[in-house]
C-alpha cells in the first residue's frame, strides 16, 4: 500500500511538473497531508478537475471518472492516468471533450481570419 501511495504521489508531482512546463502554475494539493483545499490531485489547470492515477498494469476504470465527476464541482472532470512504461492519457466524457474542442475550433477560426 505504501508503495502505491508513493507511486501516486510521484505521478502527481510529475503531472504538476508537466503542467508547469506548459506554462501553468501547477502543484499538488495538500490532500496528501490531510488538508483538503480542493479535491483535485493537482491544481493549476483552470476549469479542469484533475484526478491522477498511476498503476502498474491496470487499465482505465470507470470508477475513476465517477470519482472525478463527484469531486469536480463546476470544473470539467478529467482523469490523467498511465501505466508503467506508457505515456500519460487523459480521459473525459464525450460532452466535455466537445466543450473543449469547440473552444479550440473557435480559436483556430479566429487564427485563420487573422492570417
């Protein structure tokens, strides 16, 4: 159990670092020491609730998404997950994906108009 908690903590730190490399002020929340300011595992992506899961071999679990949905409040629930020796994947509902995609598409149209 301790090893899986350590693996989870490492993955949360890794995600925070990856988010910072993309220009976001991200960090782990304090829930790891009992003080819960936000139910996200990592904060710093505006409007996104981050649920982080790192397992040796287990595939995605719908329970993870249900947990993210319960904790997300007004944010978009997203599960950032990986297994050993694989890249990080992000899972979200199709409706939430379309919400984000529409914003991306609108930004691309604005960019095309400016060109």
